């Protein structure tokens, strides 16, 4: 898995936000602000919990500007359905190009880890964490907040 200081692979993925489908590029987002990129393997309760926690976070109180992306190992129709069911205020991207693997997110038996990265405006990883059932969402959010505070 990528570590702080590593260059983040740029990606261009289809995603959905507010019911609309569009293209999202990491480098375009980080030109304006740091980005939080949360990889979730599927529509399971733990993934829903992480995506919901990030949806409920008051990002404006943490940073002047921050881009948040959820990246789902699924097609755009599944992303649209999940984003709508959770009322996500940020794009949920369809990882149909193996971006999770480029970030070093482990994939076994077709299932990937839940992992979160903070990427700075130079497109470098500033913080990275695996979200497992023991640590949970609170630990991931703490890592993200620390990573953003260091920028």
C-alpha cells in the first residue's frame, strides 16, 4: 500500500454525484485542494458506515477546501444506486480500471480492503490507513484529519 510521501497515481474515473454521472480526475481535484480518497470494496455494512461517516463530516470546518472521493469496486450503476441510497454529498467513483491496485490496496478473492488516503496538492500521499473491522471508521477519520492538519 502507498505510504506518506509516495506519489499518488493519477486516475480518471466515471462517478456519480447528486444523481449525475461525470468524469473525475485526481490531478484536477488536487490542483485546487487536497483530496481524501476512500476505497471501499463493495456495498457492505462496513463500507456503508465509512461512506456515511465521511458524508456526515463537516469538511469545511477542517480545511478551507478539500475534495472527497469514494471509490467503489463496481460499475457506475452500482455507484449511482449506493450514492443515492446514502445521499452522498461527494462523488462515488466506479473503479473499473484497477485504481485500487495502483494505490496498493490489497485485493484477495475479488474483495478489497477498505483504505483511505489523503493526497496533497502536489499529488503526493500525505496519510494512508487501512480500515478494518477492529479499528473501524473513527480511526480512519482520525488519520484523515491528522493528514489534513499537516498540510
